[in-house]
C-alpha cells in the first residue's frame, strides 16, 4: 500500500522507470485476472440471449411490414 503526500493510501504501485510506458500494478498477479469458467459461461449466455432477442425483433419487424403489404 502506498501513501501519497496528501495522506491518501492507494493499493497500487506504479513503476515510472521506462520513459515510454507507465506500468502500474494493482496488487493482482496475471493469473488472478484470468476469468473463471463460470464468468466466461455467463458472458456467453448474455451474448447468445442478446442475439436471440435481435433475431426475434427482426422477425417481428418483417411480420409487421408484411402486414402492411410491404415487401
């Protein structure tokens, strides 16, 4: 934990040594940032649900247009 001159503590540490790049560590290792299987499944589920809703909306729009006599 680092503390700034204003007394605010921060849970990250920054390395300013390379002049072309700022690297900050948030206290996590790289393997802790890899999503779990359940997180991946949840994201995939939301994506497929969104695709299903879009397909249904397009089908509904097509039906509405044909009801009005449009191609």
